[in-house]
């Protein structure tokens, strides 16, 4: 499994408890939007970010968090934070 | 015209019984829910016993989703939601996708989520504010319990939390009653809840108002009206009722447990012998008298009283106040009982849990026994006939129950429940 595919899998596992649209979750793609597609309650986005921080051992600053609205943005930010570690 | 207000649903999460059936059986049998908790001893508490409802992880999942339980650490909200949802279901009401503007909730508490707050304080002091996540506010805001219930049930009328220390639950009943009576809501889910554990109970232990004499005999620890009463035993849990206009209940063909005739809330203003922690007897008597007047009943109409009676030296003062307010003594005094002998003092939840017990007495025609007062306090015995303090369950028709609760801040609440009759 490629790094990106593995990361997608990890991310999918992280968002799983918060999603309210099972169909969009099962068809998770790079352009899947956390709020509009997965119907994650916006308040829970901070919990998703905390879970990502724990999983990848990174710290996500406020600016990055504001941009983390879909799967692709999340993957990009995770990658850049890992690279900067 | 003012609405008559009836009770159409009950829910309870008590140290001696979780759910109506278990609780009914426990109070009939005089079953204690008080246990020894090693963690209290570990923390150096003088009183290491308490009352905590038994709720398994599996049972929690019958009420909450996995998402709701993520980072969830507020026992009061847990108990409150369980009791509230049970009462709603018991009243034959359903949960839909629509907002129900005719139904609201007044669900009280003293503090909310003390353990959650403790978690947060540790993270904050460790400079990790971001790590609090999204769950701290909803679980630690005073109105957390009513906010949770409002969302779960889709309530669209008033959704709020009242707080008046140990009179909270009884006060909530009267606030809900007033709202329905005035025609501002058709149904109000009312109740109160209290967290359990060291972080809530510690302040009381420090005040030395808890008993330290029964760490080896927990079930005998809570002794209202006993000569050897030595302080209260802390408890926790929740009680809830669906109050409804008679019109709405009849329209829905709902089961009716009883009627609320009225009541009174007041305060002694911390004047005379009243203080932050002690009641002004004049105000207590006034509250009881006014409750009777508002309910339109005479003292002699009362079949049984459910007192506040915490198992401190104030028990005699309370009974003296009842006797003076009702102008009844000796054999003429009604029956009186204290649920605290079985569940301890459930603090902010006390008024609601005890009121559920009162309504069960009306519905099932019995008077539950007092336990742990085989050695009655002599002053109490001199004032009212000992047989009015039942130590075994009494099976008899119960028509009117008077319930009072008193709280820190010198606040009082008294409510009158009556068996429902058409006219």
C-alpha cells in the first residue's frame, strides 16, 4: 500500500466516529468535504484535528486547521507537518 | 382559564434502583443503595460511603450514541438524560425529526460535569488548551443536561436549567407546573440531576456535615430521624417527570400518574436563624402553609409527607416546622418518610428523585418505609406519634402527598401531589 493510500485509510478511521453520512463515508475520495459531504458537525472538526495530531504525532496550527475542509487538504497538511518534523 | 397539570411520565436513576420498576421495588422493600467507595478512603475522606446508581457501559449505549459518548465524562448529564428519556417514553411520547414547540424542559442541577472540568483544568494548567477539544463546554455548562435533553427529544418550548441547591428538583416541578398552568407550554419535562464522586462531595466532607461513623456499615449510614443520626450520606442520580396539561393528556389518552395541585417556593433571606447553610424556620413554615393554600387543601387532607430529612440535627427542626405549619402533632400528624434513608442525600437530584417516589406512592397506594430509624430521635418522638414514621411499608390508599425540599442559600420548595380524579 502506498503511503498516501495508507494515510487515507488512517484518516478514514479517524473521521469514522464523527460522520453522519454513511454513503459519502464509504465512497471517501480526495475531494470529499468533511462538513458538506460527511456531515460532520462543525464543532467536531476540532476533535478530528486532535485525533489526527495524535495519530501522526504532529501539531496542527490554527491557520492549517482553517484550511482542513476536505480529505485532500487534510492529507496535504499532514504531509507537510510530517516533512517539517 | 388556567390549565390543570398532571403527571404523565416518570423516570429515575437512583442509587438503589435504575429505572422505574427497580426503583419501585427498592423503595417498597426499603433497600439501601449506599456503598463503601475505596477511592474516597484513598483520598482521605472522613465519609467514605455514598450512593451511586449502577449504570453499565452497555446500558449507557441504550441511551447515547458512540459519538455522544466520545470524551463523555459527566455523570450528572448521564443520569439526567437517562431519567428524562425514560420519562418521555413512559408518557407515551415519541422522538421525531420535527421540533416540538409545545414541549420544553426545566431540568436542574447544582454543578455539571465536575470530573470533565477537572480533566480540562489539568490540560489547561499544562498549557494544552487546544487539547480540550469540543466536548468541555457542553458537559460543564450548568445547562448541559437540559441542552442534551432538548436535542435528544427535539424540544422547542423553553429549554433551561434551574439551580437552587438541594431544592432544585422540587423547584423545577413548580416552574414547569407554572408554565403549563399559564398555557405557555403543553408539556414540560422537569427533573434534576447530580454528579457523583469525590470532586462534588469533597466540599461537604470538608464542612463535616457527612457521617464518618458508618464506613464499615454503609447501609446503616443514612439515618434520618434516628437518635444516632450523625450527618448525611452523599448520593447522586436523577429523577424526571413529564408534566402535561390535563387537556393534552386526555387528548393523547396518556396514562395519568397524578395531579399537581400547586405549591410554593420561597427563601428565608438568611435572616433570623437562617444562613447560607441553615433554614429560617419562619420561612419554612410559611412555604408549607402557602403551598397548602395554593393547592386549595387543608392540613388534615395530607395522607403522607415526604420530608427533606437529611439525617442531621436539623431533622427535628424540620418536623417541628411541619407540625407548626400544619398545626398537627401526635397522632393527628400525617405519615412522614425520608427517601434519604435508602439513597442518601442526592443533593441537586434529591427533590426530583424523591418526588418520583412520592408519585409512585400515589399511583400504587403505599407508603414506603424509613430505614435506619429503629432508634427514633426522642425529641421527634415527643412531637409526633412514632407510628407516623413507618419502618415497614404501609399498603393503603394514598390521595395526597406533600413534598418539601430545602437548600443552601436558605431556599425552600413545597409541592402538593394528588391522585388524579376527573372532577
